[in-house]
């Protein structure tokens, strides 16, 4: 396992370098001069040129790229032109709020999808199975921004049960977390149902029944664990998607996370914040996928990385 993890860490370095390069190029392809946008239309050409020189934006693109990589190795991603603070510090301060939202969405999705998927798999072609299938498709089809607006109109405006925006107690977390979790609930429910149906037809499950083991023991201790591998895989992939998808949810609910910070930075062409926020999301995604791959050996003893 050790050599495998070491190789994955080395591969991750190249992935992060590729992400840094793509981010660096893409933000500079977007129209708009960061210095001009920060100073406004009333600024003189001399003021704009002075700010560009201060930020190093007047240098040739290859020199900017070289300095960017050199500073990134030291975890120095520059200073935000708009906020006038260290970019990494600004993003890290906001990232826990985004991580909280993503983790809450994952937990809600697991708590709801596992019982639904198991119930549908244990009663195939039943009314419950049909209802779960329809709800799964519906959950994957509803746009997140529309669902968030509907939640605000119903639970915040009409019923006044929950706050419509901001961060605070669990009441503030509930609506944005459900909005983020709904598509994942549909995906996980379908995976759990399909995986469990496939595993229940395996020889070792029939053997367990032939030994006289109770149905609950067979499902929980034998079938369910092996059906979890595709579920765990999707959870790892979707966690990164939740971090990226939180941009929309944070905007709708005015949630002060790194996603909302990223939207503001894109609007203002704040290169340092954009590059740092996307890199942090990429690094989290790579780390989560490493954990998922390592967990396969625990879920299925047949899997070995040696």
C-alpha cells in the first residue's frame, strides 16, 4: 500500500501543476483588465499602468507564468488586488464554510439515499421501487438554482420557518445543504439499488442463505458491503462536484464561502483569488479521491495495490 500511495502523491503533483497552468491561462483569456476594473472608468491611463506594473501584469506572459509557478511552490499565490490581502489567506478563511456545506450535503444524501436504495432493491418491481425510481430521476433533473429559489419562497418567505440567507446555526445550513444534496440523492439511490440487486444474485449470498443466516445478517454483513464500492467511488467524485457546485448555492443563499468569493473574484478579474480558490478545490478533490482508492482495499479484500 505504501508504494502505491507514494506514486499517487507524485501523480497528484503533476495534476496540480496542470491545474495551475490551465487556471493561469484561462483567467487571462477572459476579457477585462484587472487594473482598469479595480480603479474604475474615471482612472487615468497613468494610474492604470502603475497598478499593472505593481501587480506584475505588464510583464510578458511567460515571465508572469514562471514567477507564478516559482511563488506557488512556496505557497505564495499573490495578493488580491481588490481585497488587498494575501490570496491564500482569504480563500482559506472562506473554505471551511464551503466544506461545511459540502459535507452536510454528503451526509444528507447518504442518510436519505441508502434506505431508499436498499428498500427498492429488496422489493424490486413493487410500488416502493417505482416511487423510488421516479424520485431518483426527479432529483437528478431539478436545477439547483431553481430548487434553491423555491426553498426560499416556500420555507423562508411563505412559511417563515427558516432564514433565507447568511450563515449561523443549523437553520441557516438546512436549505442550502438540501439544495446541494438533492441531485446526489438521486444518483446514490440508483447506485445502491442497482448494486444491491446485482450482489444479491451472487453465489456467496445464496450460500449465506443456505447456511441459515438471517436475511438482515446476509444483507448487512455480506451483500451491502460489496455493493458499496460504486457508491463510494461516486461519493468521491461528487464531493469535488459539490465543492464546485457550491458556487451557485452560495450565491443563491448568500452563503459566505469560497464559492461566493470566487464568483466575486471572477466578476472583478481578481487573478490571485481565482487561481487560489480553484487550486484549493482541485487539491481537495485529488486528496478525497486518494482516500476513496485506499478504501477499496477495505471494502473488497480481493483488491490489492501491491
